[in-house]
C-alpha cells in the first residue's frame, strides 16, 4: 500500500458505514481490498455530486463581503470532480478510499469503520 496508515487502519475485518442524506449503507469488509473496493463503488456513485471551480456559474455572492468572506470565485476550491474522475479512470482503489476518507466529515458524505467484537 502507498499509504502506510491504511495498513494499520484496514488490517482487521469490519463494517464500513456510509451515512448519506436519505439512508445509511453498510459494507462488510474482511481486508483492505474489500474496504478499497467499497470506497470505489461509492465514489463512482457520488462523482456527479462533486464540482470544480469552473463548474460554479452561480452568482450567489450577495452579502458575502458583509460577512467578511470572499466571493465564491475568489476562494480556493479544490478540483474534487476532476480528481474523483481521474481516480475512477485509473481504477486506483487505494486512492478511492483516501478520497472518500478525506471527505468523511462533510455533510451527507459520512464514512466510518466499525470493528465488531468477537468472542
């Protein structure tokens, strides 16, 4: 694996939980490959959710100066859609997991890994 922290994080079987707007999804994963394949499946479904700075044609900047914020066109916006499409094109399962994991605190994009107890 390119990312050493993933070896430890994905070493044991667990349940990958995706908390989305209208429902929660569960994937049973036995190893790191299963986690990464689940992340790629979800990324392929979510890719249309993401946008790049050039995609934003809205003029929804009213009141931003009053709030002390820069207008949307002047803020740095990552190229999430382009990055997600490249990961899918390259079929890079590990990068898919890292991309989904990086966004796991965003609204409607929650992702957690639970490790159930055994006896």
